[in-house]
C-alpha cells in the first residue's frame, strides 16, 4: 500500500528504529513508547487488520507471537511482558497494517485502559 506508514518503514523509504528483521517480519521501536521496551512486530506483507487474516496467515501470526517471546527473553523481560493486537479504530488501531505491540520493563495493570 503506497500510503501505509508501516509499509514505508518495511521498504526502507522512511526511517524506523529497527531491532530485528527477517524474510517475513520487521520489528522496530514504537515512536511513542509506553514501557522501557515497546516494539512493534510488523509483517512485511500488508494486511490491514486482524479482520483481514485468512487461514493461510496462521504461520505468519504464529511467527509474530514467537518473535515477541524471543525479544522479551533477549531483553531480559521473559518474567513479565505484554503483547497487544489492536483491531479497528475503536480499539486504538491508528495504522491499518497489523502489528503486535510488545511491552516490557514496567508493571502492567488490568484492565488496560
């Protein structure tokens, strides 16, 4: 998608603080961090929201979740971190390219706002 902010970061057209990338995923720091570790795990392929996932995307979403666990462990937060998918504007999704927030390094409360 031409106007998608995350597609532009994935393509290297605009800078992002990238912490990991592989053939399916790009991970970068959130520009408005809500915790000492706050990264976004983004698939290279544009998928607007969770509502647009198909059964063929099961491996991709599994990779996203496994990458979240690996990043938390690598950064010393395996004992407590949060993962969040926002789906739709009412849930706080502001960029319509699926992304998994991974937050760690502070106490999390419930319910989360």
